[in-house]
C-alpha cells in the first residue's frame, strides 16, 4: 500500500507552506500532490512556485510529485490558469473538473482523476480511462462496497484497473459553491474578501445550535467538521481494491498521521477505533463512526 | 428563449402545457433522476398520456435520467435510457459519463442534454461532453455570475440552458455531498437532498425544532415561519454567531435578467420544481410565459410587472427571491 499526501485544501501563507513541505519531504510518502484546488484567489504560491517546489522536493524526497488542479473552474481566467497547469511539461496532473479532463485529453496526457470528479461506476470509469485516466480517487461519499463493485464492473468490461487512491484521512471536501462562506462569516463581500481564509489554517467550524460540530467552512468549499479516518479499517482497504491511501493535510501533526499509517502498512496492528468518522466507507452517513453505531 | 418547465405528475405536466411551456421535463419513478421523492414522477401510462398531449400541442418532452449510476443498479439506468428512446422523447437529460456514453452509442439519434448535475461550468468541460457524446445542449449550474455565463456561452460548443426560477442550490450541483454526510443519501447517488424520511419535527415550550437524522437544522420561535429543513438553509453557529451561515431560505428569480440572458444567446430558461404542486407549475409557467412574450414583443420597453413579481414571491421559499450567483454581491 502506498501513502500519498493530498493537496493542501486550506489557505496557508508561503512560509507555512514551505515549512510544511520541508517537513513532509522527510516522511515515508510515495506521492505528494501540490497546487491550489479550492480558490483561484489564493496565490501564496503561483504555478512557477509550485513547479520550483516540486523540483526541490524531487531532490530530497523519493515521492512522486503531482500537480492538482482547481475543482470549480468558472471564470475564463481560471480556465487559462488551468491550461498553463496542464502544459507544465513536467508533472502529472490531478484533474478535479471535467474541463481539466478535456484539456489533458486534448494534449494526450495521462492524469489522476481527483475526488471532485463524479465517477461512480465502471462504465463512467471506462470513459475516463479512454481519456487518459491512470489513477482514480473515488468521490468521498463512495462506500467500500461501491468502489469494489465499480472495479469489478470495470473487470467485466475487460479493462485493466487503474490505480485506486482512497481519501483515507482528513476533513472531507464535501461541497463547492460560488459563494465564499469564510468571507460571509467574516461579513465581507467575496470580491473584497481580503483573503481572510488565511486567518483560519484549518477553516472555521460550523456548529448546530446545540453545539454539535457539523461542517468546516473553507472558502468556497464546505468540508466535514470531523476528520475522516480509515486506519481502523485498514485490513478491508486493499481488499476493496485500494493501492494508495490519501492523507489530507491538516494544520498540525501531519508527520504523526503519516507515521501512524506507515506503521500499520509495515505490519503493526491497526487500532480498533480512531477519533473522527468513517461512515462513508461503511455505506452509512459520512459523519458516523462505525464502532459507535456498532457496524 | 425556450421556456422549460418541471412536472412531477401528469396534472403538473398538463398545467405547464396549458400555460405555455415550450418543453416539459419529467423523470421516471425511480432513483435514475434527481427528484426521487416518494409519490413523485410519472408511471408508464401517465408518460404516454403526457406525451400524447405534448404532441397534440406541438411542445417538447424531456426526460431526466440525471443521477449517477451505481454499479449494482446499472441495468436500471440502461433501461431508463432505452425507455426514453422508445418513447421518442425530445431530449434525454443526463450527467453520468457512463450513461451518456451508453445513450449516444445505443441510440445515436437520441437528443442528449447535459444535466446541471454534470456540473460543467466552463467551455472546456462542455467541449468534452460535446465531442464524446454529441450533447446538443447543456444546463449550467447555478454558481456562475452573469459575466461568467456570458463567457461560457460565447465559447460553448453547444447551446446553453440556465435556471430561471425556483429553489436555489447554493452549492454547485453535482458537487455537493452535504446531504449524504448527514443522512447517507445524496443527490448524485440517490436523487434526493435532505430526504423526508430523515426529517423530524419537535415541538416544545420554546418553539419548533427541525432535525435531519437527529442533527438540529433550525429552531423556530412560536410565531416564526418554519421551512423544510434543507440542510444548507438552516441556522447554525459560526464564531459564536447564530445565522444562516450558508444561505437563507430563498428562491432564485431572474425575471429581471431576461434581456441580458437573451442578449447572451442563452437558448432556454429552466424552472426548478418537479417536487412542487401542479398549482406551482401553473402559476410559475404563466408568469414566465407572459414575461418572455412581453420581452419578445417589445424588447426596448420591457419591464418586470409588479404582479409577476408578487405572484412568484408568494411561491418562493421564505417568500423571498434572489438573483443568486448571477449577481456578484450574492457570492
């Protein structure tokens, strides 16, 4: 089982990002995804900076480096940036919008299909394999059973399976909007947001009126408040077809997270239960934790 | 611009036709469409009789098979596509690349529209669906500003349809798992959002609470009007403040934008609400028909009539409407 580090979904300043990747370069990671996937106004690092960072990481880490594209591509300027990203000439690209799939297909470049692409069955997967998909990160709401069935459906179509990467750890990216919820919470119009998301390195927690943590506001993205964690389910992950586990960056403690997953893949017993949630994997509401609801 | 109206039942379809819809869109009675609510949608007999009326009146019938197929239910999506083709519908509205591929190969003459659930918000995405599946129209998600709709329409390889009126999805359609996070059922996979079976109302001394799978979505004082607990429209706590942190209960209404949308070359406007009553369909269709006809007759002197506005306000969530993402200030 390989371990990957997903793109940073929050907005961190340049210094924090560079410190973070310097630390991650020393971890037992097989793949590192770079780039901004949430908001085109977040420019702590531009495309050239990301490519420069990738070259530096390439020298000090054995991880494969991948460049992730924006998930919601609306403005013509965002489409132009996406074209530049696809034309980078060095790194594999993770497509998070069908527009990116089209650009990569036109260039006859292989790609990773990120979790923001709606691929839920073998026929859809087959279509994207024909476009150049070589690794599939299923939508976060997919259960282990749906993923296994999708791959079996692909087998029945006589197609080779792509690599499969599960979103195994982190706040789940659940929704994308035109509206910036961080700016709204800060009472600012989106066009004058002053990039206020920089003040919230792990987003803003949204609670119910009873104080139950429900969601995390992260700019135009809404995430789970709970951290999805599939470490206790480790034994089932490979059986369902997973080749890689994606660990999605958090503001603190990522080295420990990588170490915990690495220990289990190297033979340590997985924990019986973990904090957070894993309901989606078990075909239940995503917010649930299997051991709590006795699955 | 063509007026495309919803029908979740035969009476609603008849109402839409009566009031001048150019096209009516419907779904089959299962999870192959994004309004899979109990008691909703048309059975085979109703579909046949609806289609007969549509043909007599020279209108069009579209069928939405616009959820994402699950591998173990694939045959159901295949059958829905085959059935739509056999009926001879004027368009099949779909989102799943697998479903689109099947439809375009198996029924090459079937007219395909990309559903809003396909979540295509830029010209490159539209080009993919056009080149691979020959779609002839695409419905844009309700996340684009007017300027962005213009940019997309200019570069789009296919005619564009936009949402004109109805319940407002504040997330990009097809890109929202909030409902499945709380309830296990999502628009993409199950054709539902905030499903009725997960809703609980609770009345106590302080007022009324609405819950979704146990999670408190909103709490209303005694005299406060209460709305369906669509989870993105509840009041939540953010940084200690209680407010509609995602969106107020409100509906999209774009009567004011008819001149701009026409100028951009938008080919059709869509009314949301297959889950609404025939009376809703009747009234919204009547107002929009009147507005589009008034504009076509005298574009220079077009203005939104107060009675149109009040009729639509009374049918809107929370009795209020918004231009939504079309207007930058909403974003």
